[in-house]
C-alpha cells in the first residue's frame, strides 16, 4: 500500500497543540519547588568587576542565593566543540573570573522563591567596576582585521582567500566596471520565544528543559562544562517558538541555570529578558564588503573581486560563508575572494538565518544590478548571459540548478515586462514605484543523522529522532516521510523529537533538517519493515534504528545548492522618503517539496526576514560602553503585519537524483537570501538613489 503523502499540503500535525496552548515550550516545564533565577549583566563594556555588595541583597525577601565569580563553583569546562562552535578561540567561561569582555556579560545570578523577588533583588545588587573603553565600532581605526584561521575550520566553504584566473588585472582591463562598498548592520535574532532553561539535579544527573536547536550538542556541552558523562545530562525541548539560529549554540545562561540549581539544591527556572537577548545569545555580525565586477560591453563578466569583513568577539573567531557564493553564481574566468574578521569587545556573533550567504549575496546582487544599468541590459538578461554550465569554483557539475527557470517563472508571474527600465520613471500618483530582482542561493547540505522506528501491534508506528522543530514544520514533514515509507496513513504515525536520549540528529539549522533527518527516518522505516518481514507477528513491538548520510562519492562529484529568484516592488514617497514594500515574489528550485503548504510558509517567513534586513533591522551600540541602545522591540524595528504586503512563493519542478534518496535540497535560509538585494534594487529603480548600506533609511532616499 502506498499513501503518497509526500508532496501533500497537509496542515501541521502539531497545529492544534500550538494554538490551544497544549504545546509546551522550555519555560512551561515548571518543576515542583523550583526557584527563579535572574542574570545580572555587566553595565560596562570592558574591564573588571572590583566589588559586589551581596550582603544587603541576600537579606531581601525570598532571596536564596546570590552567585558571583567569588562563590560560583570552579567548573572543569572540558574541551568541547561541535561544528556549531567557532573552531578558533574559547567559549565564555561564565562566573569563573572578574573579567568583563562585553556589555551585558553575566557577572552575577540572583536566585529567589519567586520571579518578582529575584528581579527586585537583581536590580538592587550593587556592583563596581574598573572600566575601560571597549572597541565596538568596526569603523574605528583601532579595529584591525585578522586573517581567520581557516585551516582549522571544519567547513570547507570558508577559506579566507580564494582565487581563480587573474581577477585584479582583468578588473583593471574591463571596459565596464562596478567597484563599490556594501555595508550591513548588526542584527539580533529576536524570535518570539526568549531563551529559557529549567534545570533540575538529581544527584549528579541533570535534566534541562531548554530552548535548543541542537539538543544532543547542548547535552555534550553542558556535560563538558560540569565534567559529567554525557549520559548524565538530559536535554528536553519539544517545541521552539522561533529561533533563526540563536539557539544553535549553548549560551552561558544554560550553564548559569544549572549552577544555580546545584547551588540552591532546587530546580531553577531561568528566562532571558528581551533586553538580555541582545547581549549574550549571538547576532548577525555587521559586515563590510567590497564588490567589484568587470564586464565586456555586451555583458559578459570578466572579473569578480569580493573582499568581505565580518565582526567577531575578542575571544572567539566566528566565521560565516560571506564570500562562498561568489565563486559559482555566475560564469567568469577570474574571481578573487578575501574574508577577514574584525575582533571587537562584543559577544560572539552567531549564525542568523541565511548566515553569510544572505550578506554576501546582497553585495553581489546589488553590484550585478548596478552593472545592468551601466550596460543598459535588463538585469535578468544580464544574469542569463552569465549562466554557468558547471560550478566554475569547484569545477564540478551542479546536481541540479534551476536559477534561470526560477527567474523566468517569477518574472512572468510578477509582471516584470511591465517595468520601464529607466530609474525614477514609474509612478503611482505622486509615489515613485520601482521593481527589483535578485538571485538567491544556499547550499544543499546533508549531515549524518539517525532515527528509530517502531511498529506497534495496533497497526500504528512511532518514530523518534533528537531533532528540533523551530517552526518549519519538522513534526509534520517527518510524519509524512515516515507514513509514506511505511505505507501508513499519517494519523497512524507518531513522530517525536527534542530529547537528547533519542537517536542523534545534526543541528536544526543550515536548511539541512529535511534532507538529513528525513533520510534517516526513511532508512529507519525501511529497516523496521525488513525486520517485520523476518519475524513472526507475535504481538510485540518491532523496532529498528538506522542512520543515513550522503554518499561521499556522489558528494565529491557534484556541487549541490538550492537556487532562487526574488522580485520586489516598492513605492517611495518622494517628499518624505517613506519606503513601502508593495509586493514580493520568490521562485525557488529546492528539489522535491515534501509539503508545499509548509514550504510556502517557510519562504514567506524568510522573505519577511529579508525585508527586515533591507529596511528595518539594526542593532546600535553606544561606542562609549558597547551598550546596545535599542535592545527592545520599540526601537529595534521588525516588520509587523501592517508593513508586510502580499508575499508569494513558488517552486519550480526540479528532480535532483544526486542529493539524497528523497531528492530534497533544503529550504529555509534561501528565502531570506535574495530578498534584501531585490528590495534595494527596487529602491534604486524607484528613486535613482543607490543605497549600499542596510537597512535603507528614509534619509538615504531623500
Ligand atoms: Mo539557521 S541560521 O542555520 O538556524
């Protein structure tokens, strides 16, 4: 029997639980007798703690402990790094010394019977500092770029320098060129659900109900911090209220919750405030990029030079794939890329949806747009003239590439032919109207993953993986894959995730969950069927565990990426400079679509993220003390419903036999990638003003 549920637009299997409040998020896992912890963050950006007056606070109502570097346990902090942690540098050792490395760094934790008591006591804690002026502005001449220790990076996408041909001389000789600097502000993730951990010890066993996109890594990290065997730590996270990368790593608050629970001998609940989520849980690093394109008069690219710099902390080298797309998006004989890091007195940045690619492609796709105007060639036509036959960076064929198919589909539906090429030539009443386009790309990653499948005598099945669902609909899509493989209706399959004692899965990021976890589930379901065929049906459950990974030979032969095309239309008020996104459309080639309803929802969410990047999001640091001055939802601008217009996502038919047995390439990050350049290009088309610094502000177009 085949049910053919893959490809069906099923509603979320967990939808009812989410909208009725039955779904439990980390902070919902209250434990009997629990105390509440509040983190006190440094109010200087660099220096040392010289005094903490704990006495008066310890006597306040309900306070059970005030923990500082003076009385916190010395923790082993055994070496532990997964691919999610920077390969170079050492993670923050929390409450282990008197150093302040960035504004908001935890310097104390106050534990009380109630949250109110803990907040009140935390606010009353007097701390003195020997403060220095931090270096937080990348434009400060004292900020010196460093060459990342690329050799140590596990990720081959991130070499510091790459070159093919002679990009600089080809650029110098090019008849037509663009050579500009592009800047993107620091952004913070700001999911709805804040970071939260409930920690409970039972002897030397620790249970953490904790918001995490990577429960098995949180287990390993906390075990290393406390010097425990990993099996003594259990991490539970069945639901995530958005994350966008901020919960990939295990940040200091998880350790703090566990320290507090051990110190007071009770379970402890710790929830970060919105403000605290701007300090210590990662952010998209501010980037500065030089993008130079050389071309012939008929629009053939002869050279690309891409030099990018991203900020990092003083104690870790956070790297992202800022320059990686540049070598393969278009055909050209000469490419040079350079990637540098700028260590600052800030917390370590982290992956934020479309990490690296979103920032790098902004520079590339704006520059291609600028070139199209210089050449007088339609921007889509210009891209078509430079469509490569293979990945020229890796000298390999693409496993599949539907970039121009995406452009053609979206151009048709968007009505690109109505665009009048001349900037500032389209109007709607007194408003200036502009249309912009950009390409998008993101790698089709696939990591080894494991799954367990169980056939029960009542004809239902259970499937378990230590995966996560931060919103894309993992519960639903994985249920579909299991149901399809087992030949069962989806109602008879129960898929569970978010426990570190389930078969291990990779981090829920990098758009690889569908491919990686989906392939493992398929393998486990096939294995349990084989097991069932071998055994008499004796009324006992039948179980099988299996793992799956991409065939390394196939991986070596092909370049695997998703591609897309994004179109945007803006209206700009020429008198007051307000910019409104009127509509946007993306078309994506992502291999097989497991659930079109969820995929569409993913894309719209990503496009909204790209809209925020283009027009709103920017974390501003006070240069005197490194304080994020807009660390709250009133001043950190995000698109709200009133800002968000009609957004459409389409998928081109694409069969990729190479990526994995399911034929899925992954989706999520790519939807953010092309959006900001499409909007910036539309703003130029509307106004004739080329803005190369994001977010684009009113004053930029006046
Ligand atoms: Mo996504 S930045 O890989 O969570």
